[in-house]
C-alpha cells in the first residue's frame, strides 16, 4: 500500500486498514487495469473506485441506476470533503448546467450519472472534451448485474456501456455487483467486454445476518410477533408479493403503533419519493414494499428484512436480505413460507409471457430457493453453495444451527400423499386431497365419489397441518407439480415413481410450532448480539443517536451520512475523551472529526457526569 493510499484511507475515510481484497482492487485500478468486483452488500465496494478516483488525475465517472443511490453517495462524499456531484433527472436545467460547468473546469473528483444520460450523444461529447483537458480517472459501473436479461433488475441501457471501452480505451473500468451467480458473471464479462479484466470474487457470506425461515400460519400475526420481540423501534424492510398485500401489511403495522410506510409501483411518484426519503432520513421506520423497492438503498442500519411472501429466486432472496446489516452489526433475515407460496409462485412464472427458455431458468431458480426453505442444513452453507462457494462449518447464525430442526422418516406418509393425488385423477388441490386422506365427508368429496377410493381416510393418524407440510415438501422436492394448464391441481412427476415403489426413503422436516421459537441468539460463531440490543435501552446510546439525528436534520441528509451505527457503537463502548482519541474511532476521518468531534465529545462528557 502506498503512503498516499494509506493517507487517503485514514484521513478522508477514517479507516485504519483495508478489508479483504479492497487494497488489491484499488491498486489494480490505480495502475490503469480493469476489474470485475463481486463483493457482498456492506463489503465496501464504493471505496474500491472512490480512492482511485482521488489518486488518479481527472474525474471518476460512476454509472449508477438509481437517483436515490446517487444522492446518498454524493451526500456522504461531501461530508468527507470530497468534491462530488451527480447528474440525473431530479436536477433543474440550471443546476445540471452548473454541474457540467464544474466538471469542465476540473472542479470535481467524482461524478455520478445514470446510464441513460451517459449514453446521450451530448454527454459523450462532454466526456471527449473532458478527456482532452482535465482527463478521466476511471469509469465505475455499479450494480453491474443489471446487464443480465435473466435478472429481475435488468436494464437494457446497461448493455450499451461497451461504448466506454471502445471510445476511451485508456480509461480503466471497474464493474461492481453484490449479486452474481456464475452465469450472470459470464454475462457481465461478455456484455461489458471485460474479458481482460482482473476478477475479484469475495466471499458472499454475510456472517452478521441470522437467517430464519418459519412455517407460515398467520403471516401478519407472525410478523407482528417477530418485530415486537426482536426489533421494536428499529428500521426494517418487509417484502410482499402484491401491491394489495403491501397496503394491508403497512396499514396493519401502523395500526399497531409502528412507523410503517408502503412502497410499490401503484403509488404515485411523489408518495414513493416521500416514503423513501422518510425511510432513509429517519430512525426506526419500517418500509413495506414489493421488489420495486431496494436496489441501491444504502441505509446501513436496516436491522431486519422480512419476507411474508416467497421471493422468486435465490438471487432475489440474497439481494433483498442483503439490505440488512450493511454496517456489519447483527441483523435478521426472517421469512414466513407456506404451501400456497409454492403453488402461486410456480403459477405466476408459468403463466407469464416470457419465452419457454426463460421460464425454465426461472423455475430452476425458484426450485433452488424452495430447497433452501426446506433444508435442514446450515442456511449460510446452503446459500453460499448456490453461489459456488463452500462455508467452513456450521454458522451459529441461522435457525437450523441455533435450533436444529427435527426430522422424521416420512416415506409411508409420502406414499399415501402421492397415491391420493394419483387416485383422485391428478387434478385436485391440496385442500381437497387432505380432506380425502382424513376421511372428511364434504359435498365436494361426495360429488366426485372420492369416499369410494382406497386412499379415503387412510391418513387419519396425522393432522391436517402435518399433511399440508408433507405436500409442501413433496412439491418443493420436485415429486409433485401444479398443473397450470388446468386449475392448478397437483400431478405426479417422474421423481415420484421410486418413492411410490418403495425404492427411495424420504426424510422430512417436522414443522416447528411457534411456541418453541426462541428469541435469544448470536450474530455469528461465539459473537453475542447483546451489546447492540442492550444499547437500545441505554440513555447514553440514545443521546448519541439523538445528536446524530439533530446534525442530520440541520444538513438535510440521512443520519448514517453523519456516522454509521458501527461508528456510534464504538464511541459508546470506548468513550473517547479527546479529539485525538476520537480520531481513532473507525469511520471518523479528519473532515468529520473537525465538523462533529466536539459535538459528540460533549455528549460523551455529559454521560460521564450524568
């Protein structure tokens, strides 16, 4: 590491050392090479291009897909004393013109720009002029997975970004993403002409996130119970599949006293922007949203992400849950998952207008997620294995590790369930099949004369909820599938034959009852979560947060732009008594020390004498 690089890391950003491969990436870009960076959310991707932009001559151009992300990044950089700006549709013509003039005068270190504007002929001409005058330091392509047509964040304009290499071949490029399986990675390299780029693939593991999947009984009540016990007064995101579900859930949480806001494409742009702003700039707000919300949201102190409906894929799940705990402090990824999710998600994918090849890929991605939900193995291991990475051992930070799930030998029950599907003609849904197995005398059973079947009443040894679990696991395991051309009834797959013939043994997970659920947990192997959760009840901690919020409101920026929770927590634990001691706190660079050091020392002094 050069002394200049170390100086910028320490004095500007307030960090004592680089993490992981950050230093190698920085060195690669400073030397003029290209890089593809795959790093988990919260891993420090931004530093990988921000430091080279400050060290290389000229301005760094950052391609970013979302207005909110640009504004947050620029606000944070300005707090550090970095000359940064953005150009997007939110600016007036006069303001945009002034930014362009500052750019041409060489007054900017970093400029954030949307891909649509970057591809504009006038803007490319502006870059030509800049290259011949003050120079271009680098091109950073953030959220590079947007280039993939198989992803739910696909942006067609991203595919045109190869023009950067063709038009400015001497300017280094860095493409960054937190979500990319092997096929997406190959697509990024091909579409952005990064064949010669050095690849940096960090671990996808997020050890501070505790993953939990619970059987869905009453999703809203379960969500309420989870937030109340684990995350009262803390910021979080709740993902729902439909707009209606978003509105209902936000209203329910609000009626219970939580500061919950809805976000989906059906709301007008002004309401969406206002709700997003409140989530970013206030403490303890819960955003209830569809997947329309989230990409580029840089709020580091989201303490939980909850799903009350099944996501579409492992990538989607990883990306959405990755918005929790970006500051490295303990966070939760909680999901309620049920049989209805499996059937409705398959139906949604199969009934869409996508080409057959894409439907096949999407179904494979969904099947991987279903396997994750039903797995009895470590969640961190299962998730990482999907991305081609091995986890060294049990994580100590997921439900299956903390409270190992009970399994039972379910071959005979599976045979009954599958036989019932076959005997009823492979055209009925789970509710009717369970009624047949339990021997219920319903109108529907009488109409189809299913009381005459050999499978009628053979399953009375088990409860309806257990049969629902059996069917859910058989669908997730690929032994049954929903007939989307008919009425969504279940039918056998080829995989069911060995089970029916007694050639395959099936072990099933036994659904945990809500009463068994524990609330104590750790945030990783041997790492207690108590210091942070305890701090929430401490007057000194609350006074540090109050000071941060007051300063943020004065300047019209989100609180985390002043200091991250991790920085406040270090102040809380170390209680510096001078500016010299304050400068040793991670995240306190020279600029922030000068601007805020005395304010926070005063809070610490009052606490010491209080």
